[in-house]
């Protein structure tokens, strides 16, 4: 077993959730990959403008992922 697989695949590491967000101020799209719930993110382009959730990234893009 690969040591990286053992660490990443362990129960201690939550699965990453990919979400797509959009800034109303500058119209930028931002993808956030996080193992924790994202509560109140701000736009990294504007610095302090709140961003609006578009949805889970795979479903917004029409992608389907499966375990191999």
C-alpha cells in the first residue's frame, strides 16, 4: 500500500467537496475544494465581496464521477 493512499484514504481525512461560486460584484467564478463546510466565503478577486453559491461543481458542469 502506498503511504500517500493510506493517509488520504484514511478516516481522518474528510472527502473534498467541490463547489462553484460567483461574485456578483466582479462576475468572477470561483471553484472551492474543501473538506469542511464553506460558510461565508469572500471573492479572492475583489477581496471582500461576498460570493453566491452556484452549486456542487460536478453537477453544475454536468460531470459524473464514479469510484473505479
